[in-house]
């Protein structure tokens, strides 16, 4: 594949790789009930940098609060988008200038009380990530 995916939490059969497999019928999901005040992180590394104007995330279980960071070769991760009151099922972030994207990190900080609830369990989930 063209990507490497690292996650701090996942549940069988919804592994991190399923967030970037190109299929709308699969998704990554965190383990149920992440500890209050903790973050769940997904990092997606491209095999080689790609010029892009933005990133789109298709949430399966949208977080209430998240932060997205991007990394260019030779630089540190920098925040490209964040919110503490998400009400969207998909998120698009655009840079003011083209990015030579090497990797992205998505920090999910708080489960959504409605969209991030499965039978009373808090959960995060991503169906797809597109480099625009």
C-alpha cells in the first residue's frame, strides 16, 4: 500500500488500515470508552510526500473535539485544523498554500455524545481520509 497507519486504539475487526483502504464499506474504530481526558491518535504516513491543498476526513463516529496536524519533510507536525464543537459527519481542511504532505495526525479528544455513541459506549471512527 501507499500508506502506513499507526493508531493508539482500535477494535477488532476495525483496524487503522481500514480508514485508508479506499472502501466506503469499511472503517477504523477505537476501542470502546476511551478514558476521560485522554486522546486517541491516528497517524497516516505517505510513502513519499505529496503536494496537496487539503485533507478530508469521512467520520464513521465523529468526535466532538479533535485536532488535525500535517507534517512536511524536515519539519515538525503543525496544526491545520481543530474544533471543540464538531457537528459534521465529514471534515475538510484547506491550507492557504500548497503543502508537501508527508504525514497527518488526527487527535480525537472527546467523543461526541450522540454521533460517537454505540449502545451506550463512547467510540471514535473514521471511514476514509482523502488527500485533496
